[in-house]
C-alpha cells in the first residue's frame, strides 16, 4: 500500500496521468517518477484499452500506482483485474451509487469516486460512497471524464475546507500552464491529467509530462 499512501498523502501534490494505452508510455511514466497512471476500460472512451490487451500492467506492479477507470460497469471485471494483479485501485467514473460500490469496500479494495462538479449538493452526496478518495472533474452531462475543461476551483476549495481529511484529486482541463496554480489554489492530494499530457488521445507527450512534474516541483 506504500504507493497508494504516498499518492494520497497531503504532504505533496501527486501526479496521475490518465488514459494510458501502451506499455511503452506506462514504462516511461514510471521511469520519470509519475506517481500513478490510469487505464480506461470504458469502451466509449477515446482512450479505451480492452482488458485482454492490458496484461502488461502486471509487470509495472510496485513501480507506479495502477488505476483502472470504469463507467457504470458491473464489478466482476474490476475485481478480476485486481485479483490478477493488473490494478491497485478501482476508479468509478459513472453514475455509481453507494450500493454499487459497496462491493469494493466489503472486499477491502481501494476505490476512487469521480464526481462531475455542478453543485455543492453533488459533492456532499458523493460522500455517501465512502470512497478512498474523491476525484473532482468538470461536469458534462452524458460525458464521463475527458472533457478537457476546467471547473470553478472555488467549489473544490470550499468542499475541502469542510472535509479536510478526505483525499481530493483534481481533474478537468489541467495542463502544464495551469498545473502549479491548480496545486496551490486547491491543494489536492493529486492532479489527474489526460488530454493535457498527450500528443493525441491515448498517446502521451513526455515534454508535457516533464513540464507537469516541474510545475509540481518534482
């Protein structure tokens, strides 16, 4: 659990690069010291990776936190990928209810709940999931992540002030140019970046990754 504890620690702002689709990109992220990678198992994503093609994730165990992103998915696949050693964390990025995610809590599997930020009521309702961490993203009806748009970070600041012990991950429109401001404004445990670290959907731009790390004084 050391990688997860470090990722969630409030002592510094970690970096998660999401939408990884190739072994080569994943290995380079690990070599650069990126804290976590996300692999999207939602078939409608531009960064979709089929579970049958994700076996290389097993080889990265212990070198980078491996997070699987699922949207309104039955728990059988996430549980299997955890059990087979491909993932460390499940991230639910759809309309999952507290009842839907109870299976992960009962199994002792860490999971993140992603929330499209619209109102403070949306954020407060997400607390019922009792997730390991909440990921705050821009809200776009019918679109589950990957909008490339920011939201009003003041909502995240206000939420954090009321729940200082809950790890919060900030996503949505983060690029090298605004990463430092995002980190200092919101003070999340981590930044989550997809399009802001890409050459094209699913293919990472390592100049941008290096700039993101530099913005976080890494």
